[in-house]
C-alpha cells in the first residue's frame, strides 16, 4: 500500500495564447484577427498563434509556410520577449498576493499551492476565479485554470474550458475523471506514446488502469511507473518555488541549409559562446554535453557525451561538441544546430514518494 500524504489544493494557471494575446493587446488593429508570432520567411516557425488563427489549424512549432497556406489572411508579428517577460512579471505579482508557493513553468503558466494561502480562503476554486479576474482587470488578458489535489490533474484540467475558463476536479471526482480521460490528454503522453498506447488497446484512463505496473514498465520503461500512478490519482510532486533547471542550452536555425562541416564548426563556436555566457551568468556547470542536429527534412538527431567532471568553459564544451559532430557521418544538409549541458551541479535528486488519494477533502 502507498503511504498517505498531506493532500494539497493546487491551481494550474495557463494564459490564453499568451504571446499573440499580448500583441493584440498592444496593437488594437490586430484584435479579432488571425495572428502568428514568429518569422514569416520560408524558414520561419510559428512561436504562438491567436485563437482566430487556431481555427484554421495554425499551431505553435508549425512551419510559417504551412501556417500561411492554412490561413492566407494570417498576420505575422515578430516576437518581443522583453515585453512578454514584463507582462509575465505582472501576472506573477498577482500570484504572490495569494501564496509564495508559485512554480513557474514558463512565462505564461505556473502552479500555485493554495492549501494554506495568504487570503485565508479555504476554496481553491474561488481563489482561481479571483486570480483570473484580477489578470483580466489589471492586465487586460485572459487566463484559464485547473484546480485539483495535485499538479498532474490541475494541469490536465486547465485545458478543459480554454480559453478564459476553469475546471475544478474535486477529490471525490478524481478517480472517475481519470478513468474517463482520453489517453492523449494525459500530461506526459505525446503523439508517439499515444499511438503506442492505442496499439496496446489503451484509449482511456480506464483502459490504462487495467494494465499492471510490470506491464507498463516493460512497455514504457521508467515512464511506465509514472503512468501507473497518475491514473490512480497518485502524483506527489510538490510545487517548487525555485525550479532547478535540468539542462541549459543554445541553438541556431540557419537561413540556408549547411552541408559543409567547416561552416557548421563556425556556427558551433557562436553557439558555444552563447551557452558559456548563460552558464557563467547562472553559475551552472554540467557533465553531459549534447549536440542537437536538425536536418533539412526536419528529422532530429542528438549525440551526447558524459564527462567525468563538471564543465562550464565554452572551449571545453566546443571541443566536445566538435567530437560529437564528427562522431558519425551527417545524414543530410543541416538546418539547425544546438548544444546543451545536462547532469548539472544544481540538480537535487529526491527519492520517489507515493501517495494514496484520500477522497474526503474540503475543496
């Protein structure tokens, strides 16, 4: 039996089409129109799309050429990350009025633990409503929220009534909610994993629940244990106010495909230099260096090497990246190169904790 742990009241707040919404906020001429944040060139990629654009199938990470084909009226605007960061700080300031247990996942989403909160409000649902109202009143943007007993369920729930909505999964509703959930909506189940689940006859949480822990571990490795527990409402990850990065990286997409390794080495020097600056600023070092290669057909390849010591020096990182580049022959011309550092000296390894969901909790 899993041990009983303190249950929490967790809110996941997710801004609606954040980058695009900020652009529409700052430029009234863009409101109500399909907007994509990103480059409009042949090599461009959509960073974010407004809901007007999403109706035409425009999505983040989509090629700008395909996005424009899907939506001929699409308006491209350049990303302004300084502005997005400024707005994000205003959002977080609102969060901190309710709790110091705020774990940002990115500029536009965060977990909040409001089990004990600064307002003395016992209802996480009402707190989420108040936070969303304040974001709208003070920053003129909309947000969606999910509320439940742990981070996993709260994140899944925040997607239910987007945009500008929220969903609470009360403790007594958790198990049924998870059984009814389509497997592709499980946080952590991507497209490839979902297809594998389908081949195994797993289409919903109820189907997943019939599979033993051993079976899931055999089919999905370490992730198998995660799937086994979350479908039972067991997810004991705490809201961590200071998230520890697992990797630091830098990458470049090129205006023209590179087929010469000489040109690639020149680009790698710039990438290593930028990574070195980030490491120096953050005072971070790591042991595992990974070279990321994206080919002209968009296939992705990574090559890694783990050193016996921590490194942060750009020259050492560059030399290892060069070795990885020459490790195998390149499969095609290259459109993107990246270097990342993992196995960091900042990592804190925690023992796995398991929680038995208790279904009586004032929410």
